[in-house]
């Protein structure tokens, strides 16, 4: 069981690094445009859209794993 935990950790680390790089690239890109302003409503809409997208992705991956583990994909 311990080996499995270590492998999971080794898989999560690159994903987190890629996420960090994506956030950094988005931040640099946003600031490079210069002079753009977004209202509070725009920020709220963007944050809610990101949360909804991540939640939908989690649900779909969960359904994928569920169907695979219960033999629906065979």
C-alpha cells in the first residue's frame, strides 16, 4: 500500500507543477495586455466559471472511474 501512495504522489506533483505554470502564464498574459480593466461582476463570473468547469470535470472523471470499476466499459 505504501508503494501505491508514493506513486500517486509522483503523479500528482507534475500535475500541480503544470497547473502552477498555467496560472503563471495566464497572469503574465493578462498583465501583458495592459490597460484592461474588469469589473467585480466580471471577476465573479470568471471565478464561478472556473469552479463550475473544475466541478464538471471532477464529476465526469468520477463517472468514468465508476463505470470502469463496475464493468460497464467491457
